[in-house]
């Protein structure tokens, strides 16, 4: 992927992104998720996914959750946000995969999926950073979703 432009203090700033492309899922199915390894805020990740793919990942089933898990072993932004809870692409789904005692705070409006050995892809509500300088807990890799299959 080429550089991604984001705005900071009214100026456009170029960012280079690291992208992990498609993997083939179980039984020959194509995995629709793409891992963006560059650390972004939730809004930057949403904008990047919309400009280059379809949107931030929407997880509608346990199969979707497993497909995402096959791509990542860290924490990534996904497309769920509080307004009330809905997916970034505005499509409906009642599937949720919250970590125990989550969501836990009315001020946290963006969701991360924790793909670690202890969390196994469960979700946590987090604050979104509006700061350009990424703070460890505010910026993360992102999971994009696409309907396109590269050749």
C-alpha cells in the first residue's frame, strides 16, 4: 500500500502503512479480513479502511471471529462503536463477543478485539485517541473488511 494521508493541525501528513493481505481460510474459503499493522486511532483506521477496502471489520458470527483470529495475535480495532452499539458499516448484527465484565465504561466508545492467548479474540471498549502522537493504549493496528478477492 502507498502512503496514507491524515490530517493534523489542519495539515495533511503522510503515513506509510504496513498491510498483511488475504489468507485462505478453512476448507478453501476466502478470508475477507485484512490486517493493517500500522498503529492508528479508531477514526484514522475507519477512514483508511473505507478509502482502500470496504470498512473496519464487522464481526457477525463466530466464523467471522475465527477468520479474524487466523490473521492476528495482538489487539486490533474493529468496526463496533457506541452510538448505541452499532457497526461502522451500519449493517445489523446481534453477535457480540465481549470479554468478561465488558463493556464497562460509558466513556469508552470504540472496540478492540484482543487476539492473545488469554483473551482469544474477546472484545473490550476503549477510548479513541484524537491525538496525532499515538499513545500505547490509544492507537492500534486495525482489521479491515473487503468483498474483493485479489488474484
